[in-house]
C-alpha cells in the first residue's frame, strides 16, 4: 500500500493481511518468539524461520512489547525480508495486561513506525529501498483484527506527520505548511482556514507578526476544525495548539555551532496538530476538536525583531523580547488567546520549546505542565498507553517572578534571577499568562523531536505527540 504524504512527499507503508490465515503465502518468513536473547535463522520443513529471542522474562510490559515489535521489523529489513508472518498466540503469551484489541493496535503502529524511513531526497537504488511490504498475522481473533485496522490508520498518520516534520526548511515555509494542512484535510470532515498577514493585523496578532517580520516568507495562522460531536454550545471543543516554526535560526540571537542543525523540525508540534485533527476525522471520533498552528520562519532579515523590542499580543498584553531565540512561546501567545473564542473545554499546547527540557529528561520523555495536577496525571496515563511518554513539572506560584517584565508586561525569558534556572518551567509560566479562562496543559516535546537510541526507529522525527493528542480526544 502506497500513500502520498503532504507537500509531494512520498511515504511508504506496508499492507497488513489481518485474516486469521492458517498458512501464510509461499515465500513468507515466519517469526518465532522464544525466550532468551539470540536472533537466528533456522531451517524448517517449509523453509527458513527467524527465531527471535525476547529476553528472560515470561511476559513483557507494554513498552517492551512495542520495542520488540519494532526490532523485528528492523531485523527483517536488515535481512531483506519483504514478507513475514507472526503467530498471534505467541504475542498473546508475551504481552502483559493488555487486551486483544489494544495489542493488535500497538503491534500495527509499531510495525508501521519501524518500517518508515525518510528517503524523499535520496536516489532510489536499482533494487529499491529496503522495506517490509507485508506482515501476515496468523490466528488473530476478531477484536485483534479491529485493533490492527485501527493501528494501521494511526501508524500511517504518524508516518505522514514524520514526513512533514522531516521536510527541509528550504522546502517547508509557513505558506507550504499551510498548503500541506489544507491538503491533509482533503476527503475528511475536517476543515482548514489559513489567515494571512492582513487578517492577523486585524486581529492584533502582534506576537506572531513580530517574530515573522524578519523573514522573506510571511507568517501564517492555520486553523483546523473537526466537529465530530456536532457544532453546539453544549459540546465544547478541545483545542490543540502547536508551534509551527518552519525554521529557527535563532533570529538576531543566532544559534551557534551545530545548534541550528535540525531546526527545520521546530514545526514538529504543528505537524502533529495537523495530523491529529485529520486522524480524529478519519477515525470518526465523536468529539469536537480544533487545531491552531502559528507558522513562522525565525530569520535575521533587515526587519527582524530585536532584543529589547516590545510586541503587543492579541490579548493586549505586551511582550518584552529579551532573546529572539525564545520565539516559540511568543507566537503561541496569540494562538492561546485565539483559542478563547471557542470557549474550549481544554487547551493542550505542544512545542519544541526549550533546550532545558533536554537537559532535564534527555531524549525519552516530554515535559507536561499544568496547574491542574489531576490533568497532569491523566496525561501521564494516556501517554503511557499511547506511546508518547510525558512526565510532570510544576507551575507553582513561586515561579511567578519569571514573568515579571521591566518595560513590558511579560518578558519572553526571565529577567529576575538566573535565567538558566528552571528553563522548562519558565516557558510554561510565560504561556500560562495567555491561557486564562480555560483548563490548560503545556507539553514541551523538545526531547521527543527526534528518535532516541533504543527507540528502534529511523533517524528524524518520531511524530510526537500525535498519539497522545488522539488519546486525549478520545478519553478526556
């Protein structure tokens, strides 16, 4: 199965035969799960079998099941196996405390994500790129089949998100991101509106316009809507807001050394918002969902915003620009104000916001911040099931000093004390100033912008936090 992704980016996925077949087609390599750690080929009466050791424990927790499934696809690709089969009963014995439907979904998502590799700009080898084209699931019960079908839809959308995020900055301007969003909603019941400079000027979005004024590529504000529960006052939407910086040079506070590399991925949260809304529409989730993406390019043009400049946001609050490389929170200020017009039941904002989050968590968890500790716990639980792992940090009043400005209402980085302290919380406290009037959650996804060692995924974007967004839409 081949799917055209956004912005003329080709995304390949493999088809899944989910019939409870007794015998896989000739030429299929069976995957046998066995205790231990060895991985080896053995000869059987029907051909070669790949025996895969999964460790010394009888059962595995959810995280290990996902990593094992991904590892199998990687091993199959390394051995140029394009068709494999798995026995459902073996996975059922290994997987711990998870239903057939959940297990089927998790396996499908894991297989698809592991099979993905971003090859758009590579010359195609004569023999083609290595991929697993078919996975046969033998003996799957009906709930597992439904889970696999759902997982395939999720995995395909995550990979489309990864393709969008991986697109180089020269080929992914705010305009092109907006066009990609419009294309993504095509054929679904979701809609897309794109606001240009004149519309943003009328709305008073001085924060977005200020950050974008240094680039030859004009900023855009992307609005996605999906009314899965019906457009009535009683059915308030959930709003997802995602940072859409298509390339971040740091502005006049230019990034140094290799810190600018991969900054085309600074719109990863925006890509996740786009595909979360699209996925909700494709899965026919009975919930109203709005996606907001402020899209800018943070550059060093003649008119670039300067340290010390004061920007007037849509809320009326002024933002004192202390460092032009703290631009993501600035553009999101206008998005969070715009969200108020929907009278939302919840606003969840995601952004590759701070290097401090990498210092805090390394590469394995996003930060979640909210004044509502119950919401943070819910995010942890949903993230664990969805596979987009998060861990909480506080937004206590003790940190209010971080948002006290000298000449404007709010500085974009703290002026009081050591600005290097509590950097993740500082970003959250800034955003909190513009998120009044509704329940609010901030996700700093910088640690999960790209794959980490042990993820068993290709280099580049991982699609976070799309799966968490879906879990929120379906469960909150």
